[in-house]
């Protein structure tokens, strides 16, 4: 089979990146968002694997690989946490095997603030309980903003909000090594930023729960 030089170069680069991921696995840490997304999307594009791109878009290419998990009880517990419905909390299983808890910004933070609102705490308590009861699980909080205001400010705000979530989970007994935070600013919208409704949808925190191959 003939493989072009550019394709060989991409394969070699991805192989080197994967080797680095294996080293990180020994420290029980996840690959960062930038590299994880690049590796996930790169594998998907190279081999025509849509799941590779899905992994890159979610938690990043996790060292050791994601494994399947029965999310039914955790999903139900988070959805039934006090205030979850009124806050618009949405819990969905993702194609890459993760469980995504989508937290709209309206019930979680005041405008321009990264201090958690009290109404969100019972939902985060439910997430913390799930992590404490299932020690093989990890969590990654990802902050998002709309595109209004300065890019640098939005990026910093998204990081601080995600970190507020992981700090709270840690305060409830979850080992910090099982938690990670990332801010994507306005760079990953799910709706049209030209409308008020779209901007509101884009302002969110996503909490991904996942298990990795040991």
C-alpha cells in the first residue's frame, strides 16, 4: 500500500504524541485540551473515524483511552438533584463514552463573575457524590462564554469559572488528581452569537465525567 509522505509525517507525529500520553498515564493525568483535541480530531481525519473527533471535542484525548461506563444511576441522580430542573441542567451520554452535565450560566454565575451561585451547589454536590462513590471516575470542567466583550477577558473568565467548579468538587472530598479545568472562551459555540438566545446558550459550563483504561 502506498502512503504519501505527508500522511507518513502525520502518522509519525501522532505516534510520538501518543507515546507522550502513555507517559502521562503513569501520573493519572489527562492530556490538555489543545493537544487532546488535536490528537482526537487528527485521528478522526486520518482514519475516517468520527469517534476520534468526538473524543477531541469533549474531554481531549485521554491518556490510556476512554472506557464504557453505566451512567444510568449517576445521570438520574444529577437530574433529580434539588434545583436541577429549574436551572436547566441537561445530562447526556456522549458518543465518546463520557457523561456531560451542561450547566447554563444563568443559574450558575452572575454576569462577569466566577463565584458559584448557591442554587447550583446541590447539583455539584450530586456530581461530587458520584465521583466519591465511583473512585475510578474523573471529571473535567470546561468553561464557555459568548463572543461579546474582549477575547482575553472571556478566556480568563471561562477558565476561572471552570476552576471554581473543580475547586468546589475538591472541597467535597474529590481528589484533585481526578479533576481538571479548561476554559475555551467563545471558541466553541453551540448556538448563534448574533441572537440573545444564542449567546445565552453559549454561556455555559460543561462537566464531563469519564473513566479511563487502567
